[in-house]
C-alpha cells in the first residue's frame, strides 16, 4: 500500500492546532435501554459536544466503549462523528485487539472518512517490545490513515521502541496513560520534534500541570463528555496560569470525582455516562461487563456535579 505522508503531516498539524485550542473530546456511545445502538441519540450527543469547540473528536475509543461495539455499530458511530464534524475538527477513531482485527476496524474507519486512528492497547496478554512495535507496523502497513499509539496497561514503550515506532511513516503520536513522568520525559526527548504527545491519564486534569511540565500540555478530558463547562473552564485557567482557579476546581470537583470513580471497576466509563444522563444527554446505559452506578453513588454524583457546575457559573 502506498502511504500518503502529506496526509500524516496535515492531520498532525490539525491535531497540534486543536490541542492548543481545547481539550480532546472522547464522546460516549449512545445505547437504548435494551442495549442496542441508538444512532439518533449519538448524533444529537456528538452535535452537542462539537458545539463546545473541542480540539478533536475521538469516537469509539475507551470512553466510547469500543470494546463493546461490533463492526456494523462501529461503522455507524464513526460515520456519524465524521458527518457531524463536517471537517471542523479532526476525527480520530479507535481501533484495537490484535493487529488483524485492528486492521478490519481501521479499514471501516477509513471508508467512513476518519482522519486518523488511535490504536488502543491490545487484548489481554503482555508482549515484548519487539511485539509492541510489530503490532503498529502491521496496522500501519495496511491503512492509509495516520496512527496514534496508546500506551497503557500492558503497553509501555521504551525509548528504543519509541524511536522505532516514530520512524514508521504514518505513526504520528503517542497517547500516554501510565503517568510515569520520568519515562515520559525520556520519550519526549527521544522523539522527533513534530511527534505528538498527549496526556491520556484517567481524569487527566488531575495531572495536567505535571504533564505540561515535561512538555505534554495537551490532554483528553472525560469531564468534557458530561460537563464541558467545567472542562473548558479548567483548560482556560490552566492555559492562563490561573493557578487559584485550577486548584479550586481540582480540590472541590476533580479530586472528589476521582475518589468516587475509584470505588468500582469500570466507573471511569459508567460514572461518566451516568453524569451525562443526569444532564439529559441521550447516551443510555453502559453495556456489560460494565455496570451502571448504584443509587447511592448516583445521588453522590448528582450532588458533586451540581457543585462543580456552580463553581463555573453553570447549572445541572
């Protein structure tokens, strides 16, 4: 396959520009009460996210329950995101599992008009560095779309491996979910100057200042999925060096949210989805193996969300 490196350059430039202007949005996937995909709900939800001018849109990734979508549902989700975006922001679709299955999703995303792919950590097993690099090489050789690698869980690149994946023509960046800032600093120093990095830690705002200190100011925001008013206020305060506002939002909203999130495995997605439902967004329930929050946790979430919105002059 002949790769269009000019596409990689254009996409990387658009992503870099977007990262400087707003948070990266990872939309939830809308399901009906019976668990089926709700395309109309998803379309309305994505339009609502886009109205807040995120830096880029990442449909069908972890927050979007990629792991729960079949190929037809994935096609619908990515297609709707591309249609609603209309070229206003880059659309980066998730892909993953082993490379053979990842390529199937990559081809669907390419046909749907996505601008790039986020390669989610592979399924289940640990792998040596040569295998992690080969996974990306196999996917990159079979799609024209630029790729962003995602290190989290069992995927953690060494400096030597980072140099190898950065040399793959259509690999343009790395999302970091490990929050090992010593390792991350070494990776950023070893990478080409135009290689993209962004903070993909859970509730990334908690560590946003620390990531920025090692040269990675861009981040994904789960809070943007349900409270863009809070996410945007935090982003603006961070950009402006308004540490008083940053500290207040962290202390009174983000830290309590993380404490609630950490109570139950999977709350990193299901709590976000519950918060979106509390605001009347048509996202529906999560799919198994995730579970929706308990009544007690939902009540606590409602109180916390209302307080967070009040901090930025918004209402539930």
